C-alpha cells in the first residue's frame, strides 16, 4: 500500500542512485591507472605495431658445416687411436 501523496519509486532507481557516488571515483581511478600503465609500457618499448619476439631464425652456414666435419674427424681419430675421455 502506498500512502496518500507518496510517490512510488522503483527500487532499482534508488539502488542506482546510492551506488553512483561509488562508481564514479572507481571509474576515474581505473582510467588514470590504465593511462599510467600505457605510458610506462610505451616508454619501455612495448609497441603494438611491432611484432615482439625474443627468438630469431638461425641459418646453417658454411662455418657450422666446417665445425661439424672437424668434430667428426676429431672423434674418429680419437676412436682410432684408442683415446677415450
């Protein structure tokens, strides 16, 4: 029952009105923190335009081939001479 002269107000509107003073400062502080984080990441080299990777492709070149062959020769000579580690 509603008393005479009393307006019926929905509870959702009342709850939203009570929560609004809490939401605004929370939203502002979240945006400030996001901006600070973005500036810090940009200054440290985190860039979305560039593909980040700490790995790079190595090619098997002639120096690798020479080292492989010389290692095999040294091991073969050691086995033939009977020298073991």
